[in-house]
């Protein structure tokens, strides 16, 4: 049985190709096409890898810039809030400056804070209700 298989196989392998110019040119053309396909696939693979690398780089750059932008916007909001506080404080100080330029206000302030009085004037201090309550709480403790 093994001999029969060998005979069948040898019969199938006994087909010979013709060695003329036409067969050689078609074989060489098919080999060239095969090589071109392989080279094309390699070029496309290299191009795809290169394009992917560039795309990843660009996307990461955009994400980083977006994160920086968000951080800068937060900082800007914080600085604007600080600016508003400083402007309010400056307005209060400017108001106090204008009040301190008024002689009547200065006299009133001196009477209130430093207990200064005019000639023949007696100053009485009346304790505030909040102060009484605080003293009572301290005494209880």
C-alpha cells in the first residue's frame, strides 16, 4: 500500500513546467507583484506606526494644554476674587480717609475712643447690652 501511494505521488509530481520565455516572464512578473505587495504592506505598516505616534503625541499635547488651561482659569478666578476683596478694602480705607479729613468726625472719634471732652463737658459711658451678657456668662463659668 505504501508503494502505491509513492507511485501516485510520483505521478502527480511528474508534471514539468515549460521553460520558455513566456513562462519565465510570467513567473518573474508574478514574483515582482508579490514583492511589490510585500513592500507596499511594509510601507503602509511603517506609515501607520509613524502616523499613530504623531497622533498620540498631538493628543497628549492637547490634553496637557487643556489641563493647564483649566488650572490657569481657576487661578484667574481666585485672583479676581482677591482683587474684589482688595478693592472693597481700598474703598473702606478711602472712606475712612475722607471721614478723617472731617474735623467733626475726628472730634467725635476722639470723644468716643479716648474719652476726650470739651471745656465743661462730662462724658458718661453706658455699657452695651452685649457686654453685660458676656460678663454674666463669664461670672457663671
